[in-house]
């Protein structure tokens, strides 16, 4: 795997391999030509610095790794790979993973439960992805769903501590402004999800998992923002400009 990356100077991603990935994920191919070229170059740098591991017998091929890399670098296309410099490993499972969880409630009672995961980002640790969800990202873009972008946005959120729906920003004032917008959008979305799930209201276009917490709302919003910008902008006209400013580098530290 990655024999082409071991040559020096590091070459571009092979043309046939790149075309195969663009064909599988049309939301990448549909971006402006300059962005597509930038993604290709940044994905090669990403692959040179990360380590992929297949779990449960899953085999990491060049196309698997490049498919993940091309989606992972989309949020940092203008921010740079330094945003991902706190980890090296990416673990890929063939399908969803059943994780055993433990939680303590407000009165101190311990609860054990199982959670089905299609991805997970660990603070200063690896990213886990289910290939079944990654491979389906082209078709899922219509619904605003993308597990790779979701988990890598969590990594961005975690760079200044526990995930809280706000990435690192240049000042306390910028952080307050960001959270004021994000909290307002999150609460409005959570209300729509509650109405849909409990009272028979119209289902939300955005994944209702975003109503779990403000950090999940941030990640869910970002995946939709990157893979179906037109629909996201129509659904969240107040949030799209703020995400634009951050991911363009205009308000990042």
C-alpha cells in the first residue's frame, strides 16, 4: 500500500486512483477545479503522515485510504493539516461497531449500555471509521450525511479541550460570539427534532443525532455543510455564513 508515496520527491496521487475516488464521491468532484486540485495535493500529504489499520480482517487498499483522506482534508483545505497533528492512527472496520458504554447519572447510579458506532474520534487519539458508511458517502450526500467529515470535525473541536461545539478561535470574544450563534441554532434544531419524534411533526432533513448535544450538532451541521451546501444553506441560513468564515480561515486562530 502507498508504494507511490514512498518515492521522492513525493508525487501526486496517481491519476487513475484519483479519478476512481472522484467518481465514487461526486460531492468532491463537483467542487471548483482549484479545490479539487487542492484536495488531491493535501490528501497525498495526509496519507504520508498518517497510519491506517484495518480491524476485524478489513484490508486497507490505496483506494480505501485515499477515499478517507480526500474527505478528511475537505474541512481543512484552507486551514491546513496542522489541525490534525495531534494524532496519527486511523482504524477502519468493515461495518458498524458495537461499543460497551458506562455512564453515571446525576444521582450516582451506574448504567451500562451498548452503542452502535459508525465512527468515533478520540481526544489526542485515533479516529475510528466504519467502511460501510464511508463507502456510501456519495449517495448519502443528498441527506447531508458523511461520517468521515463528522469525526474529523470532532478532532478540530477537541483541539482546545473537550468537544463543546466551538473550535479554537483567536479570542474569548470570538468564542462567545460563536457559541451564541451555535447555541441558538442547536436549541432551535433540538426543538424541531422533539416535535418530529414525540408529536408527529415533519422529520428534520439534518440528522436528528445532532440534537444529542451541541458538539454533535456542530459535527452533524459541518458534514451537511460540506457535502450538500445548497440544502444546508436553505435549512440554516444563519449558521452557514459562520461556518464559511471559519473554514475559509477568516476567523481561525
